[in-house]
């Protein structure tokens, strides 16, 4: 796997506003601002400069790179999305090799709300029909296609309006024990810090359900994973405490589902350095799913690699059946892990994982295979059963700072 596949997912947030005066013309009455603390900016449309902008929605964005070697990163980011902006460059033919793959990933991750952005319309706009033909029969069929220029900020107000009107706010679960997928983690300490200045590790992600509060105790699974001399895998969950909650630069006392949250903890910062906990699950102590080392999945394979330009014969583009002892890559939530195929029968496969995964039965997964030195999406599946790892139940705080 290329080291580039470990590039962090880039995240940022924005606020969608609308002019309070109903006479303010569309789409100029819509505008996006950064997620600072300013609550009511003034409208900048001529004739409405004295009107306040009304906050409609906070939106968090996960920027998924389009390069083929970063497909695993894209799938990890899609695990927490509730809508998608599929950007297509107007000065290139449609679809490009990765565009079909990204659209398939959107379908695998069960995203129903899609807006297509035809970018670089200041350069060319002659591919609208090609885009419509490309999305026909897919989950994006009927999705709005917005012509934009990111460089010139052309039609960004239209995109803002579509996000507000076309992507509904999902129902949130505030009652269940809190649960969060980690998509980023890092050490905020700088070289030369004194001992009393050192802060614990930070984990970033999206809360799936429940409510986090400052000073709440948390558990991270699988936690610290090691192999003994016999090759047996052991994992020790990390137990810690929340010391801060952030949404962008805004400090919170509690955090609810939706958007991207940064959680400051009492964990040893070396545990969160360089995204080491990405793919793990963070939750209330004693409430997390089991940790699996083997999975039984019901799977479906694509007939062909999605618009991948392969060299040589036509057969190279076809997706062959899973073979016993083959190594594939799985994306489960925000975790990317290798897996060895132990057995295959019809559309059922038993897979031995390279790294243990905290997940649940019924969870959807993406399957990728190494093709010409890159991991290519070949299908998806659903977890039916598996072999779990015994997890120590001793509740201790690791390096509580």
C-alpha cells in the first residue's frame, strides 16, 4: 500500500445563512461563512446592506481526494457522510477513471442526497449531457447539476441554497450511549513543552449517536493492539476522560450527533500521534461493539473495474471471483485493514483480518483488490457473523494527564 494512502482526511466547517428580508433575490440571498462565533452578519446584496443574515444550518465538510491511490481515504471519509457533493471538472471528459469509483462508493455507503458540481465552467461547459448520461440509473439519477467556478466563486450561493433545501437534516439519536468513529487524531503538543504544559491526545470524528460531555469517561476499541510470540493478537482498550470538546474553534460543554467534533482527552499523546487511532471506535465505557478478528460476509462483486483504464487485453478490466488465500482490503467504518480469504462459497466469504476491528453484525463494508499496484474497488458486502477477540474488562485510565 502506498504511503500516500495514509494522508489525513481534510475537514472543515461552514455556516449557511439567508437574508432575513424575503425580497432579497435568490440565490444571492444565500451565503456561506466560516464557523466562527459571529452570529448575524449583514447581507452584502445591493439594496439590502442593512439586513441581517439568518443562520440556517451548520455544515461540516470532509474533503476526499480524487486520486486513485487515495481511494481508501475516500471510503473512510464516506463512512460519516450524510450527503455528497460530487465535483466534476468541466475541462475534462466525463467520467474520469475515479469518478465512477467515487459514485459507486457513495452508493455503497448508502448516501441518498447528492449534488453534482460541474467545476471550471470558466474554462469549458460542454459536458452537461455527458454528466446526465453518466449518472443515469445510479443513486445520483435526478440529482441537481450546478455549474460553478471555485476559483471565481461563481454560483457558490446556488450550492449553498441546494445544501439547505436538498439535503435534509437527519433524525438524531440523543438517548443511546454515545458512539463516535475516529477519522483523525493527533498530538497537539509542540517540541520543548514543559511537563505541566503537556496536553492529552485529541481524537476527531463524527458522533453517530448519544451526547458527549466534558469530564465524561470514554473507551476506545480495539485500543492498543499487540502480537505475542506465538503470533496471537491481543488488544487492550484505552480508557480515558474528556477534558475538552471543540467544533472548529468553538469550545463546547457538550456535543451532539452531526458535524465534526474534536475531543481533547487525558490519553498519552503518543497514542494519538500521526492518526494512529483512525478507524477505531470511541464510546461510553462498556457500551462499544465487540472486536472481531475474523468476519463472515455476504458480498457482491462488480462485473468490471469501474472505468479504470487498464493496459493490454479487455480481460484485465473484469473482476474475477474471490480466491482462497487471496489478500484484499476492507473498509469498515473509517478503518482500512487487510484481510485474507479463508473460504468462499457462492456469495459468502470468511475473512481473516490483518488488524482487529470494532464493528457490528449488519455493518456494510467495501472490498478492494490490488490491481496494477493500486487498490481498486471491486465490490461490497455486509457482515453476517465473525470470530471475536476477548477484550479485558479492567477499567483503568492510561496515562491520565
